[in-house]
C-alpha cells in the first residue's frame, strides 16, 4: 500500500466529547507529521528498535502526591532525608500483614458541590493532587493560549474507582421482589467505570479536548505521556494534562496477596533478600505543550518508547526483551546514546523476578557509570500512578541534582549489575529516564531533559 493511501480514523475519545472536524481540517491532519519526519511507506519503514526522532514537548508544571505528602516539596524533602512513607497496613476492616504507602488526609477531602456526584476515594485523591504546585495556573495559561477544546486530558489508572464499587457490593440491599440494589448513595454509574478518573478530571478542570483514560496496569500513567505526545503531534490538541491516580482498595491488596507478591516487611528493591512488594497509592500530573506554542521551559519530554512482551499474564519476559526495546526506543526518540543518560528510575517492584530481569536489561544497554535506582521503598508500588510519580522523581533529579538511591536495600544481588545504586548521589545531569512495566508485558520508558 502506498503511504498516501492511508487515511487515519478519527475516534471519539469519550462518549460525552466527540471531536468533530471539518473536511478542510481533516485534509490538514492527514499531512500533520507525528514525528520530525513524515510517515513512511511500509517498504521504507524504520525498525522497531530505531523509530524516528521525536519532537520534544515542554513541561509547564508537574506534581505528585504520595505517602510522602502532597506536592513537590514533600517529595523532595523525603527523598533527600531518605525518609520512607511506608507504614504497617491500617487499611480496611481486616488488614493484611504488610506495609503500605497510604496518603494522609484523603478521607478529609471534600469535593466542590458541583462535583459531588463524583465523590469516591480515587477522585478525592485526584482532587487533592490537582491543587498542588501551580498545576491549575499552568492549565489556565494553556487554555488562554489555545482554548479549552485544544487541551487534552490523558489519565492513567489501574483500578479506577473500584473501591467505591467494592463498597457498593458490600452494602447491597434486597427489595421486596428479591432483587439486589446498590445503596442509594452509590447509585452513580459514572464512578463505576474504568473511565471514571478521566471523566472526573475533565469535569474538574473544564477542559474540552480529547479525554482518554489509559488502563494498562502499572505502566498506565507512563503511557499517558506517549499518548498525549501523539495527540499533540497529530494535531488533535496543542497541550495536554497528563497524570494518574490509584488508591488502595481490597481488590488490590488481596489480589496481589493471592499472587504471593506482597512482602510482610517493607519492600527492598534489588536487595538479595527481597521477598515482594509494598503497595501504595498516589496521584500526580504534568502539563505538556508543543515546544513552539508557549513560553520556554526548563524541562521537556524528549522521548518515549513502548513495547509489549505478550509473554505471560503477570511475569515479565525472562530475558527482558520488551523492557530493553522500550528503553532503546525512548533513547532513540530523544536522539541519545545510552552513555548520555544521567539517571534511570527503575520499575524495581522488589519481586524476585522483576528486579533481576530489569537489572539484566539495564546492564545489557547502559554503561556501569549509570546511576539507576528504584524509589518504591519511599512510596510503595502505586500501580497505575507509578508512572507519573516516578516521572516526577526523574524530573526532580534533573532540576535538583539529587539522584535517589534505593531505600531499605543493603545487600546487593549478585545477579544485578553495577548500575543499581542503593545510596543517594548528587550530580548535574541533562537527561533522566523512567521505566514503568505492567502485567502482560506492557512496557513504557520515558526520557526527560533539562534545557540549558
């Protein structure tokens, strides 16, 4: 097929917000380059390991709210002080014997009256995280420049608002005819869907561009950066609010426990004694904009890489092929050689299989001088929010020069390479990467850069 014969399909990104275009706009979109060179015909297609160079996006604001506290300063201080946010599990009526990263104050969050119909734990954390670090001011700026209809919402989550659905089933009532019903206060269909987070954030911000919820397990809120980049470069939007939120719930805690993946002690990523993960909850966001569409910024999204192992429902590929492919694509998209990377925030869940396989993939690609670490000893594994939280940590490494180590870990695993670092370090770096890998072998790597 000739390249000119291809016609992209135009989809509605939410049932409430179809993107309507005119024939003239459609013709313009056909010619809009996604990358810095035109789409090629199949016979001239680049290989999966070497995609075209990607255009950078400016990062106008970013923030994370985790068990360490709300906003960047709380994350910054805890990372520097090597102070963990993990606590003994106190979530639910019959807590498992484990440690969790629970966000304080979520139960006290009250949504504005206009958003009361969205009330649930996940949306309460989403609202709390949205109030931090000038995010709303940055959104006001891009809306003023481009209009609300040109700003996309791309959210990542693993479990959405399933905690509210669990509660609804636990409180079922039976009517006179023997039919079961949700309690009246939870008869709100909009919070019982995978798209509940994206729907809420769009309503909370008033943005009217494409609205997407990405649910690819633990890579969800890393893939939002790649999804937003495609929307912007394809001409569907000029800017995007990306992010992710996941909250603790019974399905998560007992589900991972049934897979024998939860440790009874605080997690120890890449430690020879590691026995499993510690689960957490978090929310975070970043505001992205075309590099030529607004003010210059100090930080940029420079490249992204995605792959799918399709090896196993929950175990990674034994040779880490998908992980390595995602990292290679992200580096190539950013126009970097492996030796140019200054910091790598690893997925590093503290399970025996994940850590050794990821470490082997890193050792095969990067020089021994790379500082690579897992920050899950600080926050726990925040599942669908891990991508945005650990991207924020990578951005902090770029802006502050603090390269986190790996908290709680002391005994190096001989199977892991010299790139894995347990101690914090300080260095002036130009580029940082974040890895997020999900069940089913769904992998995403992101490269961020500091503009001189």
